[in-house]
């Protein structure tokens, strides 16, 4: 192959590359904005109260979650037996993990116990709170929709040595549930409603634990 043919072949390859680039650009709409996920935090507020029994210690174990509450995406109930998960609007972490942190902080501020610890602490707990997130979704079967939060909580009292493996006393197992009407059908309204419903549930749980403590548990 002589030098002239090589030059022609090079120009032909360059022409093919340029043509492919033009075709690819024409097929793509580069003006569209990328779809971004929105990630939400979960917060509740409880004014701090001084502990009445400073030596009491509550351990809050990580809550498990029902199959309807495992994912990070906002969950919508769309029918009697159908649920949908929002791919574009989600929490920073799985709801059960975020709710566990809110339970710990809530009871720390409640004043029912002197200390609130997590599993792995060297402190010996006098009581333990554990359970499951049973409901955490928006219910849109009727308009307006409503936020639904449900917790199945188990409250335990340790033995005199502060050990739970042997001789732990079951104080109660109760389901706490709350619903809050939503202002609109948007994801922000659902997040706000879920926070409000969770605060009601935590207040219910606090009252139940406080009553149990006042009765000697």
C-alpha cells in the first residue's frame, strides 16, 4: 500500500468517527436534567426532663422491621393488599435504624431513666426495650392520605445482678400505633406526617413505661 492510499484510509477513518459522533449526539437529548434522589432525615422532639432515678439504666436494642418497612424508599399503601416504594424519595438509612435512634434519644430526654445505652455498652442495664417497626408508610386509600406508624415494643426488667440472659422479667409487650392526616400527597408532607405520628407513638410508649416503673417494675 503506497503513501497516498494510507492517507486516504486515514481520512476515511476520521470521517467515520466524526459521523458516528454526530449521529450519537443527535440521538441523545443532552438538555435533560439528571434525575436525582431526595434523601430525608427523621427527627422527633422531646423536651429534656431531669431523671428521677439516676441509677436506672435502659438499654434500647436495635428494632427489627416488618417486610413493609425494610427499604429506605418512602412506602405508599395504594390498595387493600398493595404497597409501592418510592425510588426517588427515600431516607438516609433504613427506617428501623433511624427509629431506633429516635427511641434512644426520646427516652434519654424523658427522665424515666438515669441513662440510656445501646447494646455493646459495658454498663449493666436495669431495663431493656426492644421490638419491631410494624408500620411506617403513607396510606392513600382515601383522600387526604394519612401517615401511619406502628411499633410492637417489649419492655424487660433485668434480675438483681443486672443480667438479662437469665431471670429477665417481661414487664409488657404492647403495640403502639398512630395516624396523622396529611396536608397533601407530596413526599415532604408524608415525611412530616410520619415524624408527627412517630412522636405520638413514642409518647404513648413513654407513658406505658412510666406507668410500669411507678408500679414497681
